[in-house]
């Protein structure tokens, strides 16, 4: 299991090793990833070509009205649990969107 040293603001210090990466062409239907590996405690998510929305959980369904939004050309690191998945969706006004999720181990 990986552990990260945290700064006073509870932000991980250092760079963890990168594991499996999944890349999605985001559509107007919620699409889930495969489950995160047993040693995954954080993920790095990135969005390009247009914003999208995401949801994390054991059976996630992303919504354009209730799920967090990932802005275009932005990356973020998020704490997750092993076995969870991430689902992504875009609204109809977004021409295209690509979403990348990399497991940090």
C-alpha cells in the first residue's frame, strides 16, 4: 500500500509512482473506468478539448448537473479507494472532450 507524506495543508509531498492510465473520449452518456488497483490510493485526472463532469465510487454515474466539473486543460490529484471507479460525462454543448485518469501508487 502506498503512503504519502502530507504538508500542513494535508497535500501530498513528492511524486508517487504512476501506474495504469485510462483515456476516455467523453460522450453525453456516463462512462465508468475499470476498477482502480489494490495499491491505488490517489489518481491524477486531466481533461482536454472541453470540460466534463466526473463521479467516483464503486458504481459511479456522472451527471452534468450534480457531479464535479473538470475544466478544460486542467489536472487534479484526488484521493480514492482501491476498487473504486471514475465515471465521466460531457454536456451536449461541449463539442469534444478527452479525459485521462492515472493511478498513483
